[in-house]
C-alpha cells in the first residue's frame, strides 16, 4: 500500500461513515483522523466540538475538536481543512495562517469576551468553552492542529505561532500523507526525532557501555543537564514518555514533592540524590567533541523510566521560576538495532518493565503486551463469523494486538492480496484494544470510567483483567466464548452509534457518552428485571446482527439517557465532565424502563452460561 492508495481508502471510509451516521463528511473526517492519531499515540484523547462564528472585530472563529493532556497541560485544538475530492489541492501558507488564526481567535474570545455566555449549553462546544476557562491558569501550551486533505505547499516550512492569552503556542499541519507516514512507521506510532545540538552546543556527553552491547542493542551512559531535559519535555510533552510510563503517571501526581524539594533547595546535589532516567531510541548519531563523545541526535527517543523526574524538572521551573543550570541528570540510553518486525516492541516493553521493577508500576501498566491480547488475537484469527447481507464469504473480526497491526498487515501486500485480506478482514470488523476495553467496561456498568477517555478506561480494564487472569483459570474465562461475546457487544455498540444520529431528539453532541450509558443501563435493567439471566450474546455472534426487539429498546433507552445526561438540574454544569462522575451513573440507573416480556426469548440463564463456557473451552483444550 502506498500513500495514494491509503488516501483513496481513507476518503472512501469517511464518506461511508458520514452516510451511516449522518454526521457530515467533515465531522467524520476529523473523527477518523483523530482515531488514527490516537492509535499512533500522537493524541492521547479526542472530543469532537464544532463551533463556527464571528468574534470581536469581525474575526472568524472556528474549532472542530480538542484534546487536553492532564499530564503535560497541553491543550490541543483542531480545525479541519476538508475537501472530499481526490484532486491535488494545495494548502497555501496564507490559507494555513487563516485556519491557525480562527483557532487562536476562538481561544482569545472565549477568555476575553462574553462569547461564553452566548454559546448554548446544549451544544458540545459549550464544554470546550467551560474547559478553556476552567483550565486557563493551568494550561502550559496550546497546540493548534490543522487536519487537511490537501497537499501542503512547499513554501511552508514552519508556521510561526504567537502566544495565546500569554501562553506559548505552536501550529502543525497534518495531512493524509503525513498521517500515512506516522501510521506506517516501523513502530506504528509517532516517531520523535531530537537534535540535541539545538539544546546544547556539543550535544549530550556520553560513554558507550561497550561490554553491554548485543546483536539487538547498544547502551550508552549519558549526563544531561536539567535545563535541556526540561526544554525537551516542554517541546514534546507527554509524547516523550513511553506509553506504560505515561499510563502510570496519568493516575499519579506527576510532580514528586521530594524531587521538587531537591530542585529548589539542593540543586547541586540533584545528581547524587536522583536515580536518573532511562531512555530508548531506534538509532542515534554520536559525534566527537572537546569533552569526548557526545550524543548529537536520536530518532524514536522515549523515556521509559524517570517520567516523574522529567515532569518535576519542567513543572518546578515553570511554577517556581527556578534556575536549572546547576542540575545534571544521569541517563542510561539503550539504542535498539535493526531486528525483525514485532520483536522491537516486545524488547522495548521488556526493557521498560525491568527498568521499572523497583517502582510501583504494576502489571496492569504493562497490560498492552499481556498474554490476554495474544489469546484474543488467536481467537480472532481462528473463528469465522457467518456471512450476512448476501455475501458469499464468511469473515473474521480482526483483533489488533499490536498498535497499527491492521494497517501494517496491508503495507506489503499487492492489490490482489490486499483485496483478499479485506474480504476476509473487513475494516468495519476491526477491534482495537481500546475498543475491547470500552465495550467490556460499558457492559460491566462502568460508563463513567469509559467517559473519562480511552487511556483512563484502558488502565481500569487492565487492572481488573490482570487480576482476573491471575486469580482464575484464564483458559476457561478468556477463551473463544469471551471473544465471541465481545464481538456481540461491539455489534451492539456499532448499532447504537449509528442509530443515535438519526433520532429527532439528537442535537449533534455527546454521542459517545450516550452510547456507553445506554448499553450499561440496558445490562443493569436485564439483571434487575430478569434475575439470574443475561442477554444471550452468543446468539448475536451467531447471527451477526442485533435483534429487532433489542434495537427498539436501545432506541427508546438512548433518548431517556440523553435527557438524563443533559438534565438542567444535574449537579455539574459541564455535560462532558458530568458524564465522568459516578453520581451521573447513579442518576442514569434511576431511569424507570420496564423491559418487554418478549425480551426473555433473547436471554440465557447464568447456569447455562457457566455450563457452556466450561464445555466449550474443555472441548477446545481436547482439540
């Protein structure tokens, strides 16, 4: 697959999604683009939030979505430059500056004019307005992102960006070609390349640990100044941290009090007191300098241990205005050599796990490489779903165990091979790890956790599933039936997502929250009204379609859920933030809705489920 083929498929998928959801091609484009960036860990979260209008001095304002990183306090604001044609449009610098201006003017008007009073509370953009005002004193950087279908003019090498409300900002153009490069990288994620000589004249002093070299990696011992480390973190934010470290810090206080005290009171002792950091890179450039060897640049650089040290240096300098010139940090750098596909990720995970063995990072923080995912992948590769809609081919639900795996599988295929692959693994039957966590936690009655974002929800799912894996017979609990029932839940999710935009009461907002709360409520009602019974998810897997009676119930429930989520008397004004509260879930559970008696035909007793799970997996073990 080349970039042009990726572009063609991407635009066709957007048009199909827009037709299915009724949300419009531009909104579908932004959401699809953001999903890819989330998978590549370029964005950690995303919320659609469309607003377009005119501000003070007749300035044009616009925003299409946002993501706020609680760890590094970066507010990412997104604007779309969308054209669904496949012609070679070029985004000129003047047009790019106009789009950039609409985002920055939007923030300025939110903070410094009565705009916030004029935005209707029922619109999702009102949540963004509230968040910008609430986090005004906390935000450390604005990242303005232009999602574009155009080719970028060669005259654009950098877009200068003025401070917004006194806060530094930067602007990036991300078009489909750049998205292809990010997703098609060897790691399937956004690759950070750092030129250390931009931060220090001779780079970073280092010494090769020659005796520690293997065929897979080399190791270096480095000394990096606290100011340089803080500068790099200020530039790249939490993207600098390896995923497991970021996951761990997202649930903790990023700034360690003891580290902060050392920075403020004993900066000259920092090197002696602090354990330093560990990092990995895919390749590096080593140069000779007057001080000896120095690290000039690194590609694929990520910190795998020492996230709190790094964040504490940056945040203490920012908040306390302290001088870091006398602080130095030891750094162990492991450079991964060329090794077979897939092995690099596993090696990085193992290095990260070992580096953090003395910290409080749990197995759940390393859940992305847990055997659970290998089990799900094996199930997905072995189990066929029946053909529907007149198709003559049974298909598979592709479980993406590793980031970008579905995309990477197609990279080296010929057109004929790709066609065959997509027949057997259609894109609408792709299940990512975060998808699985989302549907499972919704069904478990945790919609308020799901509403906190993909990363937070995945961490919660990882914690509970890791414990369950260790405590129970993992083959019986997490076998074929678990995967097939997960697919059934995905089908219910997809139906609910596509149904909501067609409802007369829907006003283009909070769809993700409505979906997770509706499905969680459905399960609670079944458990309450049909004691010791549950929905027969296996029958949905077998038919590969949501039964009509269940469709009718979901339609009716979703309207009541929407009314409860947006109830004017809710205790938290911001709807998005309200949906993250357990109080919100308690409120939704009080909805009265008697399920029809016909529903019993689609249930199965819990005793029968236990017998089926045991028999099915016992047969699997015998085979």
